[in-house]
């Protein structure tokens, strides 16, 4: 039996239509029909009643549907389970971290645990939050480092992954300054609409901003003139004087210290952030488990 026949069976059982199922499986209808017939010949009985439209499962088809779903689910788990077994004694460490934290927070944090992170091979994947979350869900990384806020849980929190806070940050509304060092834009009530540089809908920081409500912003007029997924892009737009953006303090600290940018609002407009380390729900291998123990029990481990 060809395993792909199970996916053909599932597509036809769902749609009840040979043409739509064939399109979903990216093949011609005659080729799709031959594959379904080949599965039925292998099983030894018809799985679909073709006398009506849409086609329906026969009794044998209904029985086989549960078996097919179980088989496909088991096969989907094989790569992750094989990786877990292979890593039982592994010394490799695989991280995913959001772009901003990869450049600002991660290097110093990794140095704190140098005894653990330098003992074997370490790989850091720097990407947007959605991709980092997907890598963890697919068991392709052992750890994810990202910003978090209790009012805006992400996929990893909702998915029951273990995590611990390893740092703190904040989103700071910032603007470029004029030749005298004064803010080009200010978030004040009653002013002309302020040009706002925002995060795209898929951004993790954008989700936090959307879920965090500011009473101090109720009377401030803003107009979004630009959106981007990355905080580093918004920082560049701020430096060019294009408007106000909420940027992680870890990314903007040097610019604030040197006076290249200034806060565009009162301190109450800052959004406190947690920097969290998420870990796989499965056994991660010797090196990764040792690092996790060092993070959650630093006094005991370093003691």
C-alpha cells in the first residue's frame, strides 16, 4: 500500500467529490480515481458509494476512516519522536529567538551560562515570533526566547509549554529629535494627529500592543502611516523622523542615551515586557536539560 493513498482517501471522504478532491491533491481526476481504486483493491472492498452525489462512505469506508486517521497521526509523530530518542544523550542546543532579542539580549544571556552553552554544538535560529513558535511546536528547537505579556498570551503559553522569565524589557514610545534635541513628535491630547509607526497584524509585539490598553492614550489622536513586522525596521523609521513607534528598550537604549531619540510620551505609556525562555514539553537531551536546570535553579547549580 502507498501511504499517500490514505491522504487521497481522506480528501475524498471530506469533500465527497472526486473533482474537488483531485484538485486538493494536485492531480487530474482520472489519476486520482485510479489511486482510490487501487486502495480499494488493496483493502479488498469498496470504500465509497459512487451511486449518489456527493459520494458517501460505505460501511467498510466508515470503519477504515478511523484507521486511516490513526495511521496518518502516528506517521506525523514519527520525526519528532525519533528526534527525541536520538537526542537522549545529545550535547546539542537548539534555540529560536525573535530578531530583536537575538541581537540585544541573547549574547549576554548565553555568556552567563557559558559552561553549559559552550559544552557542545549550539544553533540559534533568529526569526519572527510566529516562526519561532512553529519551530517549537514541530520539535525543531528545544528553546524559544521571546517577549511576553500576561495580557497577551501567545501560542506557546496557550499550548502548555513550560517557561520561565529570564529578563525584563519594555516597549517605549520614541521619536527622533530636532536640532535642539527636542522631540519631533509628542503623544499629547488635543494635538494634530501624530504619525504612528506600527507593527503588522502578525507581529508578536503588535499583539501585545493591541491587547494592552492605555488610559493615557484615550484622548491622543494618531494616524498610522507605516507598519512593519520587525522592531528594528520601526527603529530605523523613527531615526529618519517619520513618526512615533513603541520600540523595545533593549533595542533603543543606546539611541536614548546618546540623544538620537527621545520618549514621545509620559512614562505611563511604556509597556512592561517579560523576556521568557520556553522549553520543549519532551525530554530534550542531556545538555539541554542541564541548561534548563541551571536557569530554573541558578543558586543550586552555581552554588
